[in-house]
C-alpha cells in the first residue's frame, strides 16, 4: 500500500511517498520519492510575525504540485502537517484555509508536542529497544524536539522554540535554553549515559561528511570538528567545499551548535543518525490507521 506525507516546516516543504507492507509480522518500508522545496517560511515569521504574500504564493503553488503528484500515483491515504512557522504566523489560519480551498489539501497545524509524538513512531524498532536510554534530538528551522526513549518506550518529551532559522533571525525567546537545561536535568541518570539519536537534514549532512558507516554514530568530537571547519569557511565557499546546497550552507552552522550544545548538556559522547523524521512518522501513523480501518471493515462485513 502506498502512502504520502507532506511536511511544511520553517525551512522547507517536503513530500515523502512510501510503500508499506507487512511480511512475517515485520513492517517493510520502501521509499518511492522525496521532494523538498526550500520556501523558508521562518524567514518571515521569526522576523515580522507574518508570512509574506510572496512566500504564501510559493507555498500554494508547491502544495498544488504535491497534490497532483499524489493524484498521479493514486494515493488516497496521505496526511499534511505544518509546524512552528504556520502555527505561529498571524496569518497562518487564513493561509491554511486558502490552501484547502485552492489546493484541496487539509493542512493540520500541529503543536510541538504532537510533532514529537509523531516522530516517535520511528522509534519502535529493535535498535532502540536494546538501549537503556536514548535521547532523540530533532532540530528544525523553528523548533527542536527532545524525547527520552527508554527500552523502546517514550518516557518524556518536549518541544522548544529553538531552531536554525529562528536562531539566524534572533528569534529564540529568552530563557529557552534554560528550559532545555531543566528538561535535561529531569532525564539524566547517574547510572547510564544517554545516547543521542539525531534527525533532520543538517545532522544527516554532518553524518555524510564524517564518512562513517551509515549505522555507526558520529562522535561528539568529530561533530565539533566538522562544525568548526564549516563555520570557518566563508558562506560563499561552503557549497563548493562541502557539497552543500544553497539553503543548507547557512543553516548547517546553527544546527550544529544546537546538537552540540544539547549533547554537552546530556553528556552524550556520540550521536546515531537513522535518517528518519516527521514525514516517516506520519506515514507509519497512516499505515496503522489503514490497518485499523481494514480490520473494522472486516468485522462490519462479518456482522
């Protein structure tokens, strides 16, 4: 069965399409396509509080294109979610209404907590069940989600108004890092150090640059080294030197700062990078809803 997920973040709009099937009790996922459009809604919201007409038009055109792609593949089960930028924009509600009217997509403005819960869908595999403590860190353009996973179960999670675009615009609220420190103090245990698990396009790029095996973690020291190298390189040269896209070359620096700072707070020495995120969690949630719907129809027919 094929499913689609649309994720409207502060830095980019994304469309992920996957085939999901079950074999011998295991869920098998196959990525069909992934499209990312760097609209950067956060540039407006974290500076002026509203989304400009130009970016609104760009978003509408992008979502119309996403809708056509979903229809072309016959995908009926899909979900579209917007995070901090549209959630915080003064004109966010009117934009959501216009998108539904003109693109035929019902866009859900989810809270930071809902975002963390959806992302947790990705952490039900055996890898995470083997860990005593794993701190999941997702850094986006407008927010950072932290989730403590203990033996495959979510113990505590919280969303913070700390993100790459927000940082570049000077929009991180006073006291937000103190709130992170307070969260960390509640989850830290003297018995076992927490292993970090990072998601987001920027940590994926750091992982590729480090040239470690896909299933191996990056050490905190290696992350610091790459962050320093990129930060010291002039912005105009970063794309050529490190193979970065234009919309990645600037945000990768504040992203590195956030991951490093959180890891230092939690005394993590390494970070795993499974390369999954909100869209992947949305699709797993759709799969579960589809399975429940199928079972309900079987019961209805039997009656």
